[in-house]
C-alpha cells in the first residue's frame, strides 16, 4: 500500500502524477486527506481523497508514503502529528519515504537526511539538515527518494514505480506515456 498525503495547499501536479502512474502500474495507492476528505491544492483545485488520515494507522501493509510539496501544503503536513507518526513508522520499519519540492524539508527537520544525498525545490537546501544536496531532479538514497518540484513529477513518479514494481515496469510505463 502507498499513501499519498494531501494537506491544504498541496501542489497538485506533485501529488496526482505519482497517484496516476502508480495506479497505472497496478500499485495499490490511496490519497489521504489531512483532517478532511476534500483538500484544496495550492491552485485551489479541490481533490476528494480516498481516506481521511484519522481513519488509518501505520501497519505492515504500508510500503511507501509520498509527501507532495506546495505551500502551505508542506507546512500543513509537517504540523500534523499523524503524518509525523507515519514518517517515523516508515523510517523505523524499513518502508519507503518519498518527498518532492519543499516536502524534503520535513525529512531534514526530522534528521532523516543526515548523511544521505537529497534534493529539493531551490531555496530549501538549508532545510535538508545533514544531507548532501545534489541539485539533481530526483535522488534516491536507500529508502528515501527526494525530487525538485512539479517539473520533474513524472520522473519522480516513474522512480517510485521502479522502486515498487521494478525497472522494466517503469520503462514500459514510460514508453506507453510517450516519454523520451
């Protein structure tokens, strides 16, 4: 199971591109609203989520969490105790954590990027406490994947498919989407 957490002010492209591609790859993925089932993105697009965060708990069925960026979405994710509980659970139990745009800052503030390579939206580099900032579009270091922003959402999503379904599945999906 993959949970994509949506908080008020999330970046729509960064959240919905991974949902779309993971579902195309036949990965079970659910959107999770922070304290509501209708969440407005940073561009005021309302999204009806599959679940409210208060309906779920971290457990062994969880494979990965996705933290989209956007403002104030990133700040709202970081302020939610249940989101932090899920991040801690993933970190403590060898599950995958992925974050894009400003959201890697949450991982930096939690100390999870110490000694790891990471990237983020330009201007948030100082928030990646202890990380080796690469400036690359998408960076995977162990079980943590980070990405720069909306412009690389497709590349980010394909990386997540590769992690969960293998490189061949990601390559087939990429070809079906007419990506270069």
